[in-house]
C-alpha cells in the first residue's frame, strides 16, 4: 500500500465509523486526517472501537489491521476488536 492509498483509505474512516465512536473522538480523527496523521488516526480509531466494545465486520478489522501495518504501527490492537456480522 503506497502513501496515496493509505491517505485515501484513512481519510474515509472517520465518517465510516462516526456512529460507533464519541463526537470527541470523531473530531480528533478528522483533525488527524486533515493533518495527514494516518497512522495515528488508525491507532486512535482502533483503540476507541476496542474501548467502546463496538462491533466491526471482519472486513473492517482487516482494513484497520492493514492500515496499521502500512503505517508501521503494530497491528496487535486490531485483534482486540469485537467482530460481529
């Protein structure tokens, strides 16, 4: 995954997960996206979803894992996501 693809994928995440995170977290994610802080965005979103015990699809878990890995962040946290239907 190149930088452009990382940016595109990460930039779409705040809106996609907006209903599963708090407004405060969402605002922070949007600021990270605007600032190009895609690794931080991926880790903060994943941590917020784990903490909220929010359900994600297997595809969403895989996408978050892939973004974490692509930005050089260990993807262990993605394994803690609650995968539902």
